[in-house]
């Protein structure tokens, strides 16, 4: 059980971080926040929040290392293959509708594997309806708050280990060969990378046909989760799809606005 001075020290530290770097520390679940702060405290050799605050005072670069730890994401191409298989019929229907530009938001895109997985899934769906050129009408907003992740996404170079869950034929079809593989130009053209803070900023370019935000919202507290789900619902076109992580559940008023299409894969649809 934490002591009152410990609580005060944590509150003072998080307010300091928020003021210095504009990060909504209060939006994180406390257990998650404490765990990730502890990672940096151990690395700095300190054991109290007050001591870590002093480290921040003396080393401005520690703020960057801390933010990288707070926003850490681990991902691979085609992660949870069954999820992309379940999503495929919705993407086929999307292309079959022959609407204008197809817009997707990959929110919390980490180092880029997820938005490029979406791009591959869209390309495969376009092949499925016999019109591969449809992919040129796609636009994917790939956003994250973590600067290092965005740098890796913009670089567009991925190690072979990132492809361990992607079917080899898809990796060959849409990425270059070599120790560092790159997406083909047709994929790079449709993925637009930008910094975005989910907790503070509106969606970068709604309305969207598909929003993918997997294993991100789970780290926030309940009020922030409800707010983000409302934001996603607002940002979807009628019949638009929201894809969450398997351990995430829609909460709050958005539950009345989005229909659960696939309970196992956490696919939701905004009714037309």
C-alpha cells in the first residue's frame, strides 16, 4: 500500500512532466504509469519520485528517454493473423462499394508495422475485387506521439524479424528483399506519417472508413478511454469500422453508437 507522501510525490512528478512536455500523465492507469516510471528510475539508479524529479532537473535528455518508455509499443507485420483474416471481408466490401477515396487512421502506429499491414490488407482486398489500381485511392494516416517510433516509420526500413508473422508470399509481394526490407512505392505513397497526441488533439483527417487502434487505449484510465472511443465514433463514416486490440473492450456512451461485429477480434461498425 502506497503512503500519502508517495502519492504526493507521484502527483508532483507527473504534473512536472505534463507541464514540461505536454504529456497527459493523468490519462494513464496509475499501475501502468508507476511501472513505466520505475523502469527509468532503475536505469537512473534512484528509488523515489523526488529523486527522479531531481534527475530530470539535471538531465533534459532524460525527459525523452522517459517519454519513449511511457509510449513504448511492440509490434510486427500481420500480428494476430486471424484478426486480418476477419477484417478482410469488410475491406472487400469497402472496395466493392466504389466510393471515392478510402481513408484509414492507424492511431498509435508505433514503428510503422501496423499501418503498412493495413496497406497490404487493402492491397489484397483490391486484388480480391480484380482492380489492383484501386489502392491508389487509399489514404492512411499513421500517427503516434513517440518521436523515435515515428522516425522509424518514416525511415521505412524493417528487419526480417518484423515479418515473422506475415505470410511469406505477402512479404515478397509488397516489400523489397534484403536485411532491411522496405515497402514498395505504392504502399509508401498512401501512408502519411505524422505526430499526434490522442489525449489532446482531434483526429488528423476524418471522416474515416477504418480506424485501427490496437493495444493503445488499454493503458489509459476509464474517463480517457470513454473520451477516445467517442472520438473514434465521431470520426467514422456511417458503416465505418473500428478495430481494437483483443484485450480491449468498448466502454462508455460509444457502446450505444458502435455495433460489435466480431466479439473475438474486436471489430466494431458504426451503423449506417
